[in-house]
C-alpha cells in the first residue's frame, strides 16, 4: 500500500525533521480552512492581534499531537488496518465518528462543569460571534485534551486508514462549518428525519450564545439524552 509505505519511509527521519514536516502539513490545513472560511463569508474573517498567538499555539499543539500519533504507530502501539475492504471502511468510519462524538461530548460537557477547567475553556468562548478563526482559538491544555481523546480512540481500536482520513476531513469541515456565522445548512436539514439529528452551524452557534446547552459536535442526540439541548 502506498500510504503504508509512506509511513514507513518517515521512520528514517529524526524527530526534528518529522516535526517540521508535520508542522507544514498542519499549517497547510490551517491555511485551507481559512481560505474556505473566506470563500463562504469573506466579511467575517478579520483576524485580531489577540487571536494570532492562540492560533499559532494551536498549530504547534496539533503538530505535536500528529508527531505523537506517528510515534505511537512507529512503535506499534497504534495499529492501522491497511485493507481496502468497503465494509471495513464504512463500518470503521461510522464507529470512529460515533466514538469520537461521544468522547468529545463528555469532554466538552466536563470543561464547562469543572471549576478549574472552565477558565481554560473560556478562551474559546471569547468568540461569542464565531468565525473560521474560532475553531483554532483554544488554550493549549484544551487542544491537547482533544488530541489525547483522538489518539486514545484510534489506539484502542484498529481502524482502517481510509476511515481515519475520511474522519479527519469530516472533522475539519465540521469544525469550520460549526464556527461560521453564516448557517450553510438548508432549511430541510432541520425537519428531515434523516438529517435533523446531525449537528449544524446554528446548533454550535447557539452553544456560543448559551454555554449551558448544545455540547455535541456531530450529532444532537447526546444533548437530547442528557437534556442539554436548546
């Protein structure tokens, strides 16, 4: 497999070189995220000086998380399924989304409830009116918290590599869409039985306006179960 071979080739580089490589990778994703935000709502992409350092901090933290993930794979602690079975890809993608959404819901709920943790999370909530930049305005402790959830999830299960890629793309897109000021989801999304339980831009925007509700990321049913939905 090309992807497996590529991962193996990275083992010849030292940690500093890998860090620079993953830094470039994460910087490219950050750039593409901002460009997508500008395409959708250009007037809402003004970057404040205060946010610059936090976005840079998140970039570095995400790079370190990526590096740690690679090292876990290199030492065979994190195992990846490199098959191209359609059944495996579909089932692993659904399972990964479901597991991550639950873990992130719990983590997100706790950061609002724990008195020592909330001041850390409050940095993200300085963005009451959100934009694409809001996704990256996070305290390093919180960024590493989400990173640990991610690495733990893909370590306890052996997920398909295509499923991991699909999840990462969807996660980034949902992070962007969830922090836009413009609701990109059509009206039928809120009414159809097939889609109304999937989170929207408005769902997360309401959380930034009312912090005691809407803790979910991809789905709304965790908030319905725990009675925290608006």
